[in-house]
C-alpha cells in the first residue's frame, strides 16, 4: 500500500518533470554562455579542451569547491570512523575477507605501473585531450584499489597521502592567490603565465598546472578514501 | 454662636430621645414576648435598670486595647448616625422641630448605610480580642447574616434613589411629600424587600443565631461586662431608634411630630418582635438563603420598576 | 588585495589544506591557525562593510572573467551583511570551541578544519553570484555539517547525520534539477543574468524550477515539513556546532532561499512570497508547539530555532521592504541569541548524556554565570525589551501590520506566548529547583566565558541602542529590494542591452 | 540633561548598581538601596514636573517622554509607595540569598512603571511595560515556590496581555503612521470602525490583564502570594495600577470620541463581577497573604468599574480609589510582611493574638483595613462613596448592587484578617514574637497616617486628580477639600463626620479610661474567658480559625464550585495533548522525513496552479 | 521522430532518477538507500548530459583535427557541471557509507526503521 502511494507520488513527479523537459527539444542548439566559452577558450586561453577551460578557468571556483568536497569527504570519513584509537587491539582486529587469488595478485602487480602512467598522462594532458585532473586522479586511485583488493596486507601510508593531498591542495590555492597578485585583473585563479599556443603541451598557462595539482589531489584523496573504507579497523571505541 | 449652641443642644436632645425611645422599646418587646409566651415578663423600664446597674458596676474587666475601644467606637458611630438621620419631617410645625435637623443635610443615604454597619464591625473587633471562641463564632455568623440582609435592603434603597433621582433621605422625604403618598405605596416592592430585610437587622428570632443566647452566651458580647456592656446597650438602643426612624422616614412618610414618630416607629418595631416571638431560629446559611430568596426577588422587581 | 571577498573562501581552503602539515610542526597550531584565519575574516568583514554601500557593491571576479561568463563573488550590502555576520560569529564560536573539550589531537585537527570549511562554505553560499557555484558551496557546507554532526561518538550523532544526509541528498538533487531547467531555458548560470532572462522562461518551467529550488533550499532553511533532520542534528552535534548550525548554516540556507525567490525568479508577486509566508507560518507554529513539549534541552532549542526560521520566512514572505528589514533583523538576532543559548546550554548539559531539561535543576547556583547568560538569551529570544530580540519583533510586527495581515500578526504573537512558556519553564528549573545529588559540573573555560559575554553584550547593546545596526539593515534591505539595481551592477552591458 | 532622563537613570542605574553591589558586599548593597529609595522620590518631587518633555530617536522610531497631569497622579503614588517599600524591604529581607536579583528586579520594575507613566508614545510605553512585566516576573518567582505553576501563569497572562497590546499598537501605527499618543488621539476618527474596535479591544485586554479583570485575573492571587511581601505591596498597590492607567488612557483618552467608548460599561460590569467573585474567594482564605491577594483583585475590580463607567464622578472615584488602594493595600501587605517575618508564617490558622506583640503593626493594619472596608472616617470611604454615587447617578442599578454585595462581603474578610492575625487567643508559641524593626514599621505608620488624613481631607489628592481628569477631557471637575458631591447635588461633609465621631469617641474614651477607672484591675490573659463556668485547660483549642465562614461557604457553594482556573488548566492540558500529538510528526525515521520531502514537493507541484494563479 | 527521441532520452534519465528515489523511500536497508542515492545522482547526470547534447556536435575540443574549421560542438557547460556533480555525489556517498558503518557498529543493524533513537 505504502509502495503504491510512493509510486503514484513518483509518477506525478516524473510526469511534471517530463512535462518540463519535453519542451526542450533533444539535440537542439540553444543560445547561452557556452558559445562565449567555445569562442574564448581557444583564443584567449589557448586551451584546446573547452571543458577543461570551463572547469579550471571560467568555473574554476567550482573546481576548487569540488576539490574541497573530496577533501571534506576524506576528513569527514576520518572523523566519523576513526577515533580514540586504542593501543590494544579491539574486538575484530583482522579483515576476514579471503586472500585474493594468485592470478589476481600477479595481474595487479603487473597492471599497477601501467595504470599509474595512464592516470598521469590523463591529467597532464587534461587541457588537450578528453580527461583531466579528476579523471586522471580516479584512474590512479583505481590502481591502488587493485592493489588493495589483491593484497590483504597492503596498506597505503596515510602519511604520504596526507602530504600529497595537502601539497596539491595548497598549490591549487596558491596558484589562485598568485593570480590575484600577478594576473592582469588581479583576480583569483587568473592566468599569469604565458598561455603558449593551442594544442601544445605547455599551453593554457596555469590551467595545466592547476589540473596537475587536481590530479594529484584527487588521486591521493580517492586512494585515501578507498583505503579507509577497506581497512576499517575495529578501534575499540564504545559506541 | 447661638446657632452652634442650638445645634449642640439639639444634638444632645436627639441622642437622649433616641436612647429613651430605644430603651423603652427594648423593654416593651421583652414584655410583649413574655405575654405571648404566657409569662408575666419584666416591667417596660427593666432595660433602664439593667443599664444603670451595669454602668455603675465596679469591676471593669478587659482583655486589651481593642476591647476597651470597641464600645466607644460603637457609641461614637451610633451617635454620629443618629445625627445624620432626619428625625422629623421638615414640614412639621411643632416648637421643637428646629432641634432635630442636626446634620441631616450633610450626608446621604449611602453614607448612612455605611455608618450603620460600621458599629457592628467595631464591636466585632472588640469581641475578637477577648479570645472567646464564642465571640468569634458570633461575629462570623453576624457578618454572614449581614451580607444576607444587606442585599435586599440596598436593592430597595437603590430602587428608590434611582426612581426619585436623589440619594439623600431628605430628598426622598421631599419626594414623598411632593407626590402626596408614602413611598410604601408608590414603591411597594422596594418596601416589601426592605421590610423583609428588617428582622435581620434587629437580630430577633428567627435571625438570632448571632447572639444565640443559649449556646453562645450572647455571642459577640459574651466577654463584655460593666461599663462596656452598658455602653453597648446604649448604642444598641440608639441604633434601634436609627433603624426605625430611617424606615419611617423613607417608606412611611416620616413624622411631623414626636407623637407620630413614636406611634409609627412602635408599630414598625412590633413587626420583627412579633415575627420573632412565633418563629424558631434559622441557621446562618438558612438565614442568608432566606434573604437571598424572596426579598431579593422583590428588590429586583423594585429595581426594574424604578428604571421604567 | 588584503580585503577581497575571495579571501573568504580562498583563505580557509588554503588553511584547511595547510593544517595537516602544520600539525606535524607543532600540534597546537591546529587549533590556533584556523582561529587566526577566522579572526582575519572577521576583521576583513568590518573593513569591507565600511566600503560597501547599496550604490557600490564589491564584485570580485574569478580568473578575470566578467559576469555572466565567469563566477563572481558579489559583496553587496545585503550579502555582505550576512557574510560579515557569519564570519564574525564564526570567529567567536571558534574562540568558544578553542578549549571546549579536551579532544584528542587528531580530532581537534579535523574539528577545526571542518568548522572552518563550514564557515567558508556558508559564506560562499552567501557571496557567490552563480547559481551552480551556490550549489557547490551548499554541498561543502552540508558535508562538513554531516561530519560535525557525527563528531561525538558517544552520542547518536551518526543517526542524526545520516538523516541529515538523506534529506540533504534530496536537497542537492532538486537543486540540480532546478539549475538544469534554468540552464536549458536561459543558457546561463549567473544569477543576475538569470534574473534578466527570466521573463523568457515559459511559465510552467519557471514554476517547476522555482518549486524545486523552494523545496531544496527549504530543506537547508529548516522549513516544515522538510526539517526532520534539524532537531536531531542540533541535539547531537557538539555544542558550538549546534550554535553554528543556528547562526551559520541556517543563515546560509535562508539566504539562498531569499536570493532565489527575490532576485532570480520573478514569481514573488505572483504567489511566491505568499507561499513563503504560508510555509513560514506553518513552520513557526508547528515548531514552536512541538518545542513546547520537549524534554531534551537541545531539541527544545532546535525546535525553537526552527520556529525562528519560520519567523524569518514570514518576514521575507511579506515581500515589502519593511518585511525584508524585519527579516534581516531577526536573522541577526537569531544568529547571535541562539548561538548564545546553544553555547550556554552546552555547559549546562555537559555531563548528562540525555540532555534532559529536568537534569538542569539547580544549575543557577552551580553555574551562575552560564545560567545567567542562558537566561539573558532566553529573555532576548522571546523578545523582551531591553534586549535586541524586541526590536526585531517590533519591526516584524510593524511590517506585518502594514501588509494588512492581521491573522499572521495574531498567530505570531500567540506563538510568542508559547515560546515564553517553554523558555521560562527552563529558567524556572535552572534557578528554583534543588540540584540533583552527585551532579557533575564543568566550569566554563575562560575563552567560552569571553565568547558568551561578548554575545550577551551584543544582545544588550543592540537592545538598548538598536541604531548600532539599523543603518546596516536598512542598506541591506534597500539592496535586496531593488532587483533591477542588482542586475545592473553585475551585468551592466547586458542589462542596458535588454533595456534597449 | 533632562530631568526625566536623570530620574530614569537614577532608577535604572540604581537597579544595576544594587545588583553588583550585592555581589560584592551586603552593606554596600543596602547602602545603594537606601540611596535609590531616598534619591528617587527627592529628585522626583523637587526636580521633575508636568510638562517637561524629552524626545529622541531610537531604532528608527521617534520616542517621546514626559508627564502629563493624568500620569502624574499615578506617578505620585508610585513615587511614594515604592521608596517606602524599598526601605521596608531592607528590614524585611531576612535571607541574603540572591538579594542582588531581588533589588535589581524591584528597582527595575519601578523604573518600568515610571517609564510607562512618562511615555508619550506607544513604543516606549510598550518597552517599559515589558520591562516592568519581566522584572515583576522575576520577583514573583523569586521565592522559588510554585514556579512552574504560578510563575508561568503570571508570565502567560502578562504575555497574552502585552502581545495583544502590541498587536493593537502596530495596527494603530499602520493607520496613523505614528506611534505618538497625541497623534493617535487626533487622527483616531479617521480610522474605520472595524479597526477601532479591534485595536480598542486588544489594548483593553492588554491593560485588563495587569489590572486583573475577571477572565484574565487568574494569575493574580497566586502571583501576589508568591512574591516577597515587600514587593507585593508595590505589586498590588502600584504595579497593578498601570493597568488602570492604561484602561483610563484607552477608554477616556484614545477612544473617547468613538463608539468604542461604549465598551466601558461592559468593562465596568466585568470589574464589578470580578469584585464580587474575588471578594467571595477572599472570605474563605486561611492564608492572610492570599486573602489580601484576592482582596486586591476585588479592589481592582472596583477601580476598573469606576473607570469603565466613564462618568465624571466614576472616573474620579476610580482614580481616587486607585491611589488609595495603593496606600492601604501597600500598608496591609507590609503588615502581613511584618507578621511573616516575625512569626514565620501568614497562615491564620497557625498564628493569632499578635496584637500585644506587634501593636504598631496592628495599628497600621487596622487603619488600612478600615480604609479597605470603606468605613468613614478613613479615606477609603471617600472612594467607595463616589463610586456608588456615580453608579447610582448613571442609573446602573444592578452594578451598584454588585459593588455593594462585594463591599459588604469585604467586611467579612476584613474582620477575618484582623481577627486571624492579631486578635483572638494568644497561643504560647507566639508569645515570644516581637514587633518588627523600625524600618518596617515606620513606612506602614506613615502610610496609615496618610489614610487617616484622607478620611477628612481627601481634597489633598483631589487636586492632582482633577488636573489629571482635565487631561482626559473632564474639564473643571468640582472638588472640595472635605466635602463630597455627587452629580445630583447631594453631598457628604466629612468634617462633620469626623468632628461628631471624634468628639463622642474621645469623650467616651476619657470617661471610660480616666473617670471610670476606679474599677478593679485584673491582669488577664486570653484564656480567662467566659466558658459557661468551666476553666479551659491549656490544651483546649480556643482559637476559632478554621472554616471561619463555613455557613457562608455553604451558601455560596454552587457559585464557588466553578473555578475559572480549572478551566484554564483543562484548556492548557488539552493543548499540551495536542502538541504531544504533533510531536509524532517527527517520527525519528529518516525515511519518513525523506518521504515528507517528496510528498511536499509533489503537493506543491499539484497545487502550483492554485499558488501561482494559472 | 525527434519528439520520440526527446521523450525517450529524457524519460529514461528521469526514470533512473525516480528509481533511485523509490529505492530511497522504500528500502529498509541502509546500504540500499545509499545505492538509491547514487542512482538518483546518476539519473540526474544522464539528464544533464543529454540536455547539453547538440545534434551532430562533436566533443568540444579544438584538437588539431578541427583546428580552423567551423565545426558544431556540443554544449561544454553541462559536461563541466556533470563533472562537478559526479565528484560531489562521490563525496556524499563516501560519507554516507562511513555513516552506515558507524550506525551498524552502534545499533548492530542496518534496518533504517530500527534506528530511531532520536525522535519527537
């Protein structure tokens, strides 16, 4: 009964949403700010990938927010899950999940460097090709995930993760703040470097740098989160 | 100067008159009741004898300041009251008429109503100090009963006051004179209400539970003796005169001379006495319920009549 | 450069990334540095408020792109006022939490980072001129709020946080849908530009989008019936965080709701304001009535807080300038007074796990100053003169009366009576009951005392001399009421184009 | 600096100062209290005058202060009564617990009252009103007895009153675009009738709460009883008069030219009914303070009846009674306070016969009770007389009857009060009780002397009252130093009364004490009484104090069975049950909350046509 | 034809969203609820990307292949927005899962209607 009610509620909701969106013809070009982006991204910024230009420059503040959200998620998980770590091990010290098979282990070891390189490539070329810091970071994290599920005893050193994510985050903000000092409009995240020319690796000025920082940060962050979720130790706190 | 002298003399004469009449009526009532009960009864002057005896009694017991002062309060109030009452009609032409107007143009009916209840309150305070529980019980009953009879009584008076647009007794008397009939005839319901309230004022049976001579030893006054009791008796008689005169003045056309006054007041006086002689005693709440029954109804009718 | 709205966001984020490294240098830095940042922001607010006027808002571009192409931070008299309020309050709450509880180092680090980000996110919501950016900041705020709600493990924080998260997710999806509708019809995300192009949007899409925004932001603004998360979160979060929920988070939520209904959509006069008014009224009535029957002090304060949010919605729902003025005044008072109440109550129920009102017996003697300040807050929140709450109530009632809404007027006043009842009931317990035996009392630390006294002084100062802030409020109200001016200040070229 | 501001500053500053002074040292605090108690009336009577004004702007509102002749009358009362009670409190407050709070609230409520009286605009009136209210609330709960019940009740009713007043004020502002009282009076006619009635009723409710008119009076007995007695004197004597002041302001000033002034007669009826019912309740109280509390309600009923009747004489009577009630009820509460302090209780079934122990207190109480009962030759009579005459003159006869019933029944409790505390059997337990200290006795005696003076020369305060009446539109009210007139030309000459009564009384006193003193002297105790020949043993209870008016109670039982309080409580309980039910909305299940969100959204979508008018 | 496409594309995206909401509203298992939230997000992301599609448009990348030519490109803004939305969704999911873990530890259940300590 309750489900029926809910379904009918959702149908009403769906109908009204559909009603709203059906007026928008699928695949039709519309006026808007995007044309400005498509115009200015290659011309002013010399960035081939317009999405990257939008993400890092036009809407760079959003990206800063995203990075913060990831950072927050990691911090929040830390807050929520680990506290009062007692020295004597608690109730359930060992992960009970079975060891992965040898094939998986071997393949994981084999694939890991390749994945790392792919990730690095994706975020370094974020302004040129599809992809970017987030995507690259996610790929890197996948590599670590592979190791985490293949080797039970594998542990990510949180110290390094912390360093990397902090430094990467700091460099993002620092680049932004430098823009306030060095940029022509004195505004945050503004480009203050030579923009180079379109489709060069060293083009786009700070955009490339920012995306690399984002890549590191996302990679570290996601790895940290995965590690946290996988290696939940019973910490002996009395909930 | 002469004027003031005459006033003072008149006042003294009024007080003496009130005292004498009140005392005599008291004695007569004892006689009448005795005759009804088939006894011989004391002579009519017995009250004078009692009073004199008390006044010259040597022992002078009191429990403190309030008991000492209460009788004085009482007598002070009764004298004051009697001076504010028009004893005789202004129209009368007897030689002594100029003696009695006293202060009756300087106060009005509401004021008198207050003066009349105060005396008993003073006595109540005096009785309270004696520490006799009987006194306290008596006071409690007396005050309760007072709330009872005051209601129809005041209703009657307010009805008259509103009907004749005056609050002074002289005004009401003038109104009666002007219309030629007693107010008892023009405002019968008010009169009825007032008359029904009257026995309560006199505390004769059936409304004598306040004093309740048998079991409360006369209630409030049970600890008073000697001069105190004599003073109280005196003021009691003056009050009796005050009440009777007031009734006569208001409802029964007043009196043009003393003889008429005496006749009218005596007849009026016999009414509670005779009623009391033949009726058993009400309990306090019964008394109050009695007063808040028919008398109040008559009072309401009187008020409605007055407003029409 | 030294006083730029960007720094409201950039500086806390910078510090947030930096703190984990600083922790390795010297541990107390973890507590101190966020405080310094918040202090800087508070001072910067004062400086910026000096510079800003309704005629001359401060607009900060990101990456050198002008609106509507880039994201802008818009520090107007209105948004600036709220942002300053948040930043100054945040500093004091930091000061309070500085020695609040002896938590482990690791936790302290996270606590202060999360708190700082909560503040930064809220200020971001207030200052941003871009609708999608607002969504991002709302998410930052919410995520830090979830984490802080679940901060104490001894309590049911996780449960509260999960409810909060569940409803918060609905909020974000609806917000996104609303944004998507607006974007497809107008092709822009800048709020001023959206407002300019709003007449083009077909009515039904506009309404759907508005309702989505309304519900999504109503969740943040604790509107009934979307506020199920609020009492749980308020009651389970650490004391200072509950204070900042009332003073910071809810303020950001209501700001967003107001910005959307006043500036972006032009539906206000066609029913939007009335909807806000009615929902505010319902929120207020339900919350205050429920608050009346609470046994848990924190929950009582939470429901009362929701009631106040309802009051704010009523004020803004009037749609007149007087209403805006009153609403802003209530926002100010609610931020200050509710913070004081939550901060004081944190010490009152420190050692009692269930935080029952009945556990408060006799605290007037045990914790005289804290109880006194709590009492002062209670007096102020119910609107007794000479405390600041009175003036906001007065201005609200004047605005309501001037809009010819006698029913609303009467309801607000009737509910105020209920408010008085339950606050005074608590005061009665504080002062006139014998303390329970073996009660443990935690004396407030000096920094908490300073915070509470500063807040109390603000309450008294504004109560005795409201002119301290009425000028700011008037400017802010003028600013919000004039939508065309807002558009013109932000996108002058496009605005004049449209006019021609 | 303006003298009004200085006066407020003395009071407000004194309040704060006393709080902090008591924090440091007891003697310090006492000094501050004395300072305020002396400085404020001295400053008031020497420096402040009618006609001075001070206007300023605060929070965007134009506020104005200044006394007019009408408020001046009440200010006189406050400025006499409050300092006396303050001085009295320095003796009365035995415990040193929270003295700072006590005196802070005490002085601050005086501050509030003076502020109300000097407000010339509605906003400052309201501000001071609220200040007065919460300051007095702090005093009501100061003892900590029954806080959840009495205290909350007081606060609820005050809040209801204050907020209805608040509503009226803002609506008036909408119509007038001003809070200034003079402007409101001037433009009042331009308002439409509905608004006139609405604001009028609301304002009246606001003021009627403080003056404890019938359906809104239930807070009063409890609050008066719970307050420390030294403040109850001001509470009942002065603070409640603010309501009277306001009712006068509304009915006779603001609304005098509109149809609304007809409401006055209904208010008068309510006042009279209040008087009767409260008197009946007072009669059956066993606690002296509670008795006085009910009596206060009853007396306020008279005053409201007087003001509500709205004729020249009745208003005159109302204001006069207000002043006089301040004096005699102040005295009575002080007397009760003295008993409470010395004997430790005010329960009349526990103590009796204190007249020997506390003669001065008894004297003050006696005079005050005489005034309360309205007996000549003490001042209370004057007010009662004028009230009756006014009611009779305006031919509201049933009103007269009600008032009369009430004041006749008032004799019952008047006697009970004096008898219960001071007269009757003196028990051994109370033999050691001593007279209260001089700081307590002197204020009482001063007030009672004032009452005696009023009995013969009420003209002393007729003068300011007549000036105040002129402010209310009753120009040239006739008054005489010691003659009372009604509107039909009848009069009472008080000097004759006093002279006659005084002469007879004094002659009798001289006779009975000096001339006839040769009688035997007996040292008597109250055990030496006539008990039908038996000698009462020490353990016999000769104290008649329980169920004192039992017969009367039996008569009134059908009337007394219904207590308004009970209905309010039932109503409150019903509401609480409703609220408890509403709490269930918050089920605690996160999923339900999520469902609410969806349902709400869908509902809004479905209703969107309605909401947005398409 | 286009109409059908419009309906089917948007409709399926909305349907995914509704399925997510349905899961959140009816499933008792906390994990399933979190999954529902994710599905909800995915549905929205699909919708947004679909809204940004332009018929015949290429990816908005000025690679050497398209340099200098006047090519039609799809709207890049929704793509940027979706990127942000995905990341935020990820963050929320992570936090939600950790909360579930805490709840399980404390209540020893992951049934949502058994976790009702805080109510009324």
